[in-house]
């Protein structure tokens, strides 16, 4: 190899790496080099099944898959390379009422996205796929634009067009390390020499985690054994035979030449090399495990009688990438400023065209072109890249691929690594824990004498409904304690800290010491990159709090934009957070401290250090539930003691413990937004009703020009609160209809226990936002909805300022 430099170096020559190379060439990027340690497709691409399914749970994820199909539609003509793209459609059947409810939910989401997908009967499914029996089939989904493709031909077509666009591709070159200076990679080291570069793109598939470790980047993606079989070539298949999925029997099917390729997602699939995939593993397979595959084969034979007449030609068992949550890992690594990642693609063939486009946009324009948070590398904490964690969680995520995904579901593996100091006390009080970013967090508390369980359901009230209602009422009527220790917490300090944060934040942070400020951090288009509470501790020292899962993302955004010399230090593990909320909160706090906590001494949106019993806390008069409250940020060694004192003092007031599911019902009534649902990089503060948190007159900051234009013109869409009478099975993601036409999608929804009805948030076109009557479609049923005030509970905010 003669290469000694390149502007952009792509590592990995599978479908994803070659797709990115192709799209970079299409975008006019020059001096691009792709390195492959063996030959193109020799990772997981060559043994991939090649199914292409598009419908996902969110609009932008579906758009990414649609972008793939748009690429596949033109690629053969562009490249002259056969890719065997067959847009024959897909049939997904339901063999239970629960599965049918899940399918109907996804079809409702598709309606909100404007994506073509249909509910069909069991007989209509059989007409499209005549090899199936209809025994036990409740219904099915039909997506006409799905299909299947040849992974090898697809990758070679991407590579051919990339070369034609000037990309150099070098096979047989293994990366051995990197040269770093500060937060940048300066060179890629290989077994054939050093390559100076400006940008690195890690598309190394099952080896991506090891490549990341060389660069000091934590990647929460491993590899799992995946099996599929190819039948004997004895089946006469029409050319328009669609792909087929029977998730209740955990198998999928792709037509092959006079045969079927049939695979599935078995529980307990072994993790491959938890210590790291060997670099000398190449175009190889594992021995087939018929015992493990038997449930899939038997389920397929039960549904497809033809399989009883043909044998198995081969059983393929190879490693495929799986992330900690089963979704791809994409974006700019939080640890570095020029190291991009695109890996963990369990369905990498289907995603390749759209993912390649998004990554090319990210690399050349600094933005993928749409919010891809569910795929973003920054959604994971460093804890989730732990190898033991990955070995457990990737196997469970893989095994759940065809499981019914219930509302508010929790995974069971790799639990317990991050615990609050209150964990055992709350568990003894009935806490039912979930996990976020590796933290154990109390979702709800079982009532004394109750045997309530999670009891998942789409169409009925969940098992925890009454318990959460009791917690909700305790907050509204008396007083409650919430363990918010998992909040991500940072200190920003040093000369220039204020000036640096002022450039990043949309709100004005130049407030007196002890002031608390709610702010967004916006991108240049005015979209919301972060949603933060900032507390000024000293003239040049600030304390920043964000959501548990957003710490990696928000810290990366701050680090990239803070001036040199300003220090950002994470203090998440050093401080517990106990939220004391409710109309009796001040009475309880006053009983355990000798400090003045009156409204005059500690007014709303202020904070200061106080003594609580034998301990100390920074008491911040802020909250997320719409009641008088104090976030108590307590050194971990004092947390248990502070909690005990508060609980003792609150007994006379009926104090209760409350969890995150109660927080959600409370914030819906209050009209408070949640980052990743109501506020995202695609949404500006004016659309979200957050104009009060934008200080255009404070001076320049990121996004100010765009926000000025939006304020002048008015946002194109607005966030509205919709009310549905009584309880309805809404959780967010449902289509909003006006005059029978889909005009939006709900972002969040749930039952408001104080207002006594279901509450949903949705973005609607500005011209419809003042309309009063809508419908929300869920599971094939249209629920009448009326537009309510943005804040249904205490709209003037008087209870916060009690």
C-alpha cells in the first residue's frame, strides 16, 4: 500500500462502509480512502440474509429505511452491477390478539408518517403468500415497497460507484492503532504504514468495538451468533413472492432460487468473543447448532407445510453485530471531534443506503439531515460499553427482536451495576425498578398489601396503574420523595465559563449566584440539541443537570463548544438527588433544617446550600411536576441519612415515595416537554412553546440567527395538548387526524390522574393548531380528542411559587 494520507479514512468494507463511501463521493467529498482488512463483504455482510423492511417505530427511522429503498431502486442502473433487488413486498402475520394489537399500533404510526402499509386478513395474507396456513392467524400487515436484495452485489455496486467517484479502496490492510492529539485523530496506523488523516469513520462491523477501543472511544456494540437455513431447491416460486415474517414463531423468510432462506431470533443466542472479536477471523462461519435452531425450524414447518416436503440444504451460523439495545450505533463519537461511528447494524443490508446518506451528511455538513437519536452513539453511557454488560444485554436484545414490545417494557439482563445510595431502602418500600443508562431507577412502588405486577398490555390499563395514581395524588395533595440520583450532573468552571456557556445556551445565564435557569442548547438551524437546568454556584462556576440518558450526548455538545481552558467535570456519581415535592414540601424541609427555607429566603428558581439533619445538600427550588418542590443534591455519603430524616419528618403529612411513571403523568398535566419526545434537534423552541427560554437580546449564541427568523415568520408547526375523555390506550406515536386525514403524530401520551382524562402532546401544522376537534387513532380505533390549554394543571404556575 502506497497510501500515506487521506482526508477521510473509512475503516471497514462491508455494506455500511461501502455505502458511506458511495454517498461521500455523491456529495463531492474528495481524498477518501476505505480500508478493509480482508476483502469487501468479508465481515458479516457476505452471510447476511438480505431482507429489506422499512417500517420502524419513529418517523425518521422509517425515513432512513425508505432512503435505502430509494437508493436500491436506482443503484443497479447507476452502477451496471447486478444487485438482485426484488421489491416484492412483505407480509407479517399475527398469531395472537396481542401480536395483532402490536401490528395495528405500527400501522397507526405508519399512517402518521405517511408511509404506505396496510392491515390485511389472514386469507389476504395467504393469497399474497400461498405457502402459509391460516391456522390461528388473526391478521397481518402488508407493506408493498419492502423486498430483498443480494448483499454481495449491493456492496460491490456501492464500491464500484465509490471508486468511480474518486474513493480509493484498499483491501488487505489492517488498522493497528491511531495517533491522537487532544480530541482529534491525526493518523491511522496500519500493518502497512501510517496514514495521516482529518476524519476517521469506524464501520468495522463486528470489530468496531475493538477499533473504538484503540481510539479511546466506548462503543456499546458486540456480536451474537445468528443462524438461518436454506432449503433444498425444490420449491416453485412465483417471481413476485414476498418476504414473510411470523414473529410469534420467531422466523423470517426470504425467497431464494427455488428455495427459501429461513432465519430467526432465538432466545439465549451466544455472544461472540465478549473479550473482543479476533482480527484474524474472516470469511468464516461457526458450526451450525441444530439444537438451537430446532424451535425456529419447527415453527416454520408448522406454518409452511411445504417444508415437510423439502430438506435443509445448509444451516448458516455466523456472527452479526448487535448493540446494547438492538439498534444501530451511529454518529460522531463523544470522546473525539473527528471520529465517526457506524456499526451495530443487525439489519445492516436494509439500512445501508439510508445510513450511508445520513453518515455522509453528518461527515460533510455536521448533521445527519434528521434527528436520529434512537440510533445515536451518544444514547449510551460508558457503563453500557462494558464487555460483561454487552455480552448479556446484546444477547437479550437479539432474542427480543421478534418479541412483542409492550409499552414501557424493561429488559432484565445486565442489571444492578449503577445504584443510588437509596436503592435498598426504596426496594424495601416496594420500589419496582427499571433501568436507564445502566442505572437502577424506581419506576413505581407497590402499595402495601398489593400484589400488582407490571402486567403488560396494549389495550388495558397496566398493572401499575393504581399504584402510580396513588403516587400522583401524593405529589398533588400532600408530599412525596423521588429518587433522581441517576440525573447526569456536571460542573463547568474556569475563566470564561460564563461567556462560553452564554454562547451555547439559548437563555440568559448571566443571573446572580444561586440562580437556577432552564435553557435549551440549539444548533445553527434552531433545533434543540439539549434541554438543561443550569445553576450558578460562583461567578465562573456552574452546575448543570440533565436527564439520565442524555448525559453522554449533552456533555459532548458542551465540550465541543466550550472555549479552551474551561473545565467540564462530570459529578454524577458524587451526588445523589432527592426530590421533595408537594404542597407540604416546605413544612417537611423546615422540620429537618435550621436554615431558612421560606419563600423569601429560597424563592422559585434559586438554590443554595443548606444543612439537613447531620448532612448537607444544595437545595434547588426547581421541579418537573408542577408543585412546590426542592431538588436536594446531596453528597452520596449523606444521602441515606437525609432520606431517613425527610421520611420521618414527612410521616405526619402522609409522605410517600414516588417513581418515574408518576413523574410522567404529572408532567403531562403540567405541559412540560421531554427531550427526545417533544424537543429534538428537528424542533425549535418556538414550535415547542418555549419562547420564554430564548433570550435573543443577550448577544450572540448558537442558533440565534435561525431563531430570530423563526420568531419573525412564526413556526411552521406548534406543540398542542390534546384531551381524550376517560382512559385511552395512548402512549405516544399515534396518528392525529383532522377531517379523517393524518396531520401529525403524538409525541407523548398518558393518563392525567388529577384532570381525570388522557393527555397527549402532538405537533400540528400552525394553521391547524388553533382547531378544537381532532381524532387520535390507536389500534385501528379513532378516539375523539379536543385541544386543551398547553398546561392543563395550574396554568399560571402558582403552586410552584407557593
